[in-house]
């Protein structure tokens, strides 16, 4: 009968410094991900951009509303002038309105 026991080599004992070192360079490995400072900086920039966009949209809506009211006022003036132009010169003082 053949003896089939497996002989295992003892595991090397690693310290925390050995575990954190990169085997090829001997330096600490670069961790992937985003640091807290980068995350906060990105959030501040995003808030500023969104706030600026919202302010721009609000100003555009106010300007558009004012422009619409100006068009209505000019249309009313044009209608009044057309009414005065169609009227007879003798009846103009009696219109009063």
C-alpha cells in the first residue's frame, strides 16, 4: 500500500507591516476609491452648479414674464392708436378713453 500523506510546508508568519507592503516595490499599495476631501469638494462644486442653474432659470422666467407683459401693453397701445386713427377728427374730443 502506498502512503498518500500530504506534507505541507508551515505558513510564514506575517506582521501587519508585511501584509500592508506591496511585494514588488516594498511600499504601501495604492487604495482605489474616493477620499472624503475629494467627495466633499465634488459635492460643493455640484451644489454650486445646480444653484447657479436654478438662479439662471428663475431669472429667465422672470424676464420672459416681463417681456410678455410688455408685448401685451404694446398691443393695447397699438389697438388704441388704431381706434383713434379710424375715428373722425371731429369726434376725437368726445372719445375720452
